[in-house]
C-alpha cells in the first residue's frame, strides 16, 4: 500500500515539491554558508518525493541526546531558514494541500502536504526515519518517562 501511495504521490505533486526542496538545497549550497541547510534540503526533498512509510522526528526525541541542531543554535538556524527558504516551501505545500483537498481521493495527500509544510517551517533538528523507528523511539521515551515518574 505504501508503494502505491508513494507512486500516486510522486505523480500528483510530490515530484514538483521534491524538486522545490532540491532547488532550495542548491541555492543554499552555492552560498557556502548554507551547506548545513543544503544537506537537510536534499534529505527532506527525497522524503517529499516518497513520504509514505516515513516520518520526520526530532533528533533529540530519537537519540535522547541534544545536539547542535536541537538546542539554541538549532532554533536560530530555523529562524534563518524560515526567512530565506521556509516560508515559500511551506506555501507551496499548502497550495498543493488545498488542491488535493478538492477530491475525496486526494485528502490523504493533502494531509501529507500539511505535514511537509510544518517541516518546511522548521526543519533544523529533525531527521527522517521509518514510521516503525519513530514509533519505537516514542515508545521507549514514554517508558523512560514512566520509569522516572515512578522513582519520584
């Protein structure tokens, strides 16, 4: 089912938005200063081509460790990203979502565009993993939280 969803997604707008992400990555790469953002653009662009079966998750939620992209510097990076690239990528995904919501068959695709628009607003500190890995990380975090609460 994921494969069929990804094929339909790619044909019905995923290819265009994935190329938009890659274009943003090329522009960021050319500026030299934007190389860290460029790498993220290429990863999220690939996610935008074939999103079904994958999920964006915060790296600190996945690894239980804060890194340069999940702390204050990551927040600053997201502000810069939003100013230069994020708003127009998010706008593209929102326009595509509205177009998808016109038909009943397009509703799942519209929902996916909304999720990608949210990622477009603040991608720094996120990584793309399979849905199963994301669910396992969240379950592990929940178990640790419950364990910590019981100790108190």
